[in-house]
């Protein structure tokens, strides 16, 4: 059977062949159970690209439900939120799906006749909308959308197989967030469940600060993936393609992809694409490609420079810092450089920063503590100036965090690397030389266990 590689290792949409239920399906079970409880507000939080969207899409598909997706941005008002959700309602899709018995609608919707905007207007109340009993679909839609309200959405969510999904909640300004949580009481009272996705715990804080929602919130925290779960993505894909891959390579991919399934999928896909292979005959005995560590290194580098090239300009901004002239110690560069050293981590306490800087001092002068402390202190101001947020220095906890896992991946693979079995100090020298570009370069080294 001829199989396209892109259909196995999917970088867009929900994977099927390489879909992995994390922690033995714990997240899927929690979300499904809470959606079954009428009136639950399901908050899914975690770093970007950790599979939050894939999670709810898989669960809703298994439940024969459709997501009514509303993606937020910082310019939205509270009316914009409800208007956007209403605009995305597709009655034709519901009608076609129920006719083929793919989806089920409630008894009240069946009794109401033809499902559409006129049907919805009757449920809302023609008088409140200022329309007559007999009205066209287009006029009914215009009137409903012109006065967006959660009360207009609730009949849809109660009677049709839609589930409201609020994506990128963290982009909304604080006042809109507060208003949303206040208005969600109407959904709770009508026993309508909602899914909200965000990258931070701020949504959780807001939700629990609303006393009307206490006891109606289900918080599912989705962090970066554990290595064994990432390995399952790789092995299931290669097994399906009937292509062998060394266990050491599987382990290396799973580690370097920093717990992000999307990078894992992209890396595996790129390994084939780099060999000009877009499809494979999966039958046994046929010709199969062979991969080694250099192939893997190349694919990781290519993924960093194609899928995550957006970080290049941001990286340049950070290493420039606020300096107007020369900078004696290049502290900004060094704070990024230490995250490229092993073991991989998303946070470093102040003493760990010093320990990693000490590794660099094998070849180069370590900046004084005053320079490092000053740089850490202005990171927030620097990022606010250019409207991005990738790093966070907590003065209280004395800890430096990388907030965006994919940025850590970019830092480690922004420069092409070859893998040899030599000392880690060679790798440090190579990365440092890449930054300053003022001395001959050598390839970094990474130890691979067989």
C-alpha cells in the first residue's frame, strides 16, 4: 500500500495514525467526563503547541459533537466574542450531518421544524429581536447577529450538537475576560458546558474569583509531554510505514523536541522530505530508507529554520538588549546560550545560571554578577517594548523561565550541528563562536547512547 508521509506524521490538524493518548488517556477521560456534566466550564491550560486543540477535537469527535470555535485576539470586545461565535454557526452542516445520522439533535430541536436562523429567532423570541413571526433566514440572521448575546447562543448549544470552544483566551484584555466569566453564569444556569483554552493560569484565577462558578469549573492542565509519550508518536508512525529506526534515534528525537508533539511530527516528516521521499510502499520486503544521527540532526535544524523562523528576529532583539553601543560582557547572549546546554530545562534558578556560566568559563570570561542581575532585571521591560513574552525572571523565586517551549527548541537548533562523540566543551565553544562570529568554528558535539 502506498502511503503519503504527510498523512502519517501530521503537522496540521488532528493526527489519526500517530495520535497518542497521554498518560494512558487521562486527559481525554477527564475532558469527556466533565463535558457530560451539564453546565461545566472546562478550562484547558498549558504552553502553546502542547496539544490542547488536538485534545478537545479528538474528544468531541468521539462524542459525535461539533466544536463551535471562537478564536480571541486582544482587540475583541465582549460583543465581538458572541458575534464571532454566532457568525460561525453552520445550520446546513448540522442538517446534513443529522440526516446521515452522524450527529444527534435534541428532541426540542426536532419538534421545532426546520433548523435555521428563523428557528433560532422563535426560540429567542421574535418580539425581543423586533421581527415578525414569518421572517426570512437572512433577516433573522442579521437581527440575531446585530444584537450578540450569550442568550442567543444558549439555544444552539442546548439543542444542537455544538460545544462552544474559546481558543486563545489569554489574548483578551482583562476587562473582557472578567465580563466573559460573569456572563458564563448564564451557561451554567442553562446547563450548557463550555471549553476554554489558554496558555496561562490567569484564566483559572479569574474563574475561581467568580463565586457563581465555584464548583462548576473543571481545570485540566496540559503541560509539555513526557518523553515516553513522545516516543510513542515516533514508533507508531515508523511502524505504520514499516520503516526501521534505531531506539537511540527515537530517544534523541523525543528529548530534543522539548515535549512538543508538533515538533516531533515535523521532525519525523522532515527526515523523509530531506531524502526527497514523500510517500512509501508499506509492504514488507520493499525498499526502505535508512536514517542515522546526521539525518536527524539535519531535520531538526531544518524544522527550526522553516517552522520556527519567526523566532529569528525576536532572538536578535533579545541579544541586542538595550545597549546603544558596545556591550562588554554580552550578558543577553549568554543567558540564551546557557539554555542550549544539557540537560534540557525550561527554568534555571539563579545559582544554576551561575553554574552553567561557569561551564562557559572553561573558555571564556564569565560576566560579573552585577551584569547578569542587571540583564535579568530588564528582561520584562525589553519584551514589553517589542510586544512579545518568551522569558520571565521571577525576582521572588530567583528563577529564569522560558515560557514558550518551542523557543527553547529554536535556541538549541538555530545553528546547523553535526554530532560526534567528543567533549561537551567543544560544543560550548562552537555555540559561543556562532554568537560572536570572531573566531574559527568547530561543530558542537552531542553524546548518543546506543
